[in-house]
C-alpha cells in the first residue's frame, strides 16, 4: 500500500508542477490586444469527386477566433494555412487574375 500512496503523491506533485507551468506561461495576444478567444468551426465542402463516397461531404476544421476583433490570430496557425482554410487564397488569386485582364 505504501507504493500506492507514493505513486499518488508523485502524480499529484507532477500535476501541481504542470499547473504552475501553465500559469507562468505567456498568454497568446491578438494583434488587437485581446487575450480572449473562442473556438469556432470552419466547414469545408468536399466535392463528390474528391470525397470518395460519391456524395458531397462537409469537413469541420476547428479554429480559435478573437472575441474582440473576430480574426484568427497568426500565432494559432501559419498565414497561408489560415487563408486556405477560410478560402481567402482563392479570393486573392481571383483579384490578381482580374487585375491582369486588359480591356
């Protein structure tokens, strides 16, 4: 029984050390200055050809969004991945293509 008590004591000490480490860690701060975020989900549509099931599929991608400004901070993901998830990379390509058209 003594070894059981020792194991529980070690686990409690490790847990306390982890909690202390978390509290001493730096906060993620959005570019707007906010430190408060909420989890949201971006839904991506997978075409019938790409899904492999023969029907259109929805794939949820969890993201963290700033409560103050509504943006996904760069620190949570790299910029290109965030743009790809939100579909902003397509908009930029379309804008570049539109601006290169001469009438």
